[in-house]
């Protein structure tokens, strides 16, 4: 399967713990996006990378959130000191360029107890 | 900031019939892209169709077509000959052509297809 992959698919954690998600984009896609989707809502943009450079962060990305994309390949999204409001589906997408279609991964569903 | 509104939380259609999903958006830009994405239950989101704002011709992909009304800022999706596999959440999305290139989604419409 050469699509976008995300791990883990599900994560249950206790409030206050740190969690890290991984996204592997389609090979040769230099753009990588993170979105968050809560129940009954459409995905909301968090941040995106062009190669290893993080070019934009939304106001949703509080200082507890950090994303990296070392060497412009896979990306990680870390949430520190998780809160119940962080419970959501975290989606990753990649594209060949800013003009091309974004392909989405299956998402990581986070539940904060 | 651009906003995308999908006013139909749920829609239902019988197999083989036609259904239209509505989407309106608000923007001050003249050049942008519009998309319809499909998200089946517990499966990943896939692109159904896209429309460039500078194109007057409505996009078509097999059974899926759009009615793009730029002045009215309306972008509806028509699904013809509906199939059981069309059942999913459908999201309308906007993307600027000037900055960011992130997708701005509506809240979605849940489509139920009945036999």
C-alpha cells in the first residue's frame, strides 16, 4: 500500500500524559498537512510542512502541540499534557505540491480520559 | 477568513436516484479551488471532485457533477444513479490559491442510500 499511513490508529491516554502520532506521507510528496476532526465537524487545519520546513500553524495549535518533519519524510505530532478537549481524530494528508490533490491517511483517533 | 457552510446535516436517497448536496462559502478572493471529499464510515477521506474558480465549466467525474455558481458563492454536488457505496459523509472544502493551501472544510453532510 503506497498511500498515506498513520500510527497508531487508536490511542487512549489519561489526562496530563504526552502522546505522539506519526504520519508517513506518499513517497515524493513534499507537502504534509495535519488536521483535527472532532465528532460532527469537518477537519480543521493545524499545520503544514513543505519538505522539512513548517510553513504555517493555525491558532488551534496551542503551545502544548508540536510537529516535526525531520529530513522532509515522515512527520510526528506531539501533544503534551493532554486535556479531554484534545480528544479527536488527527488526520494527516500529503500532496506533491501546493497545487495538487491532498491525499489523506486513515487518521489517529485520540481519546483522553 | 473563508467559511464553508453545508446546511444539510443529513440527506437520504434511494438507490439509482439522484441527490444534490448543497454548499455555500464566503470569500473575498477571486481565485480559489473548491472540492468535495467523501469520508466513508471508518475509512479515509477521498477526493470526489474539484473545481477551479477561474473555470466557468462545471466539473464532472462519472456520476458526480457540480453546479458552481461563483457570484452566488454556491457549490453543490449532484450524485446521479446513486449506489449503496455512495453512503458516506461528504465534505465541501475551500482552498485559497494565494496562501496556505490548507483546506477549509464545512461540517459535512451525511448521505444515506436506501435500497
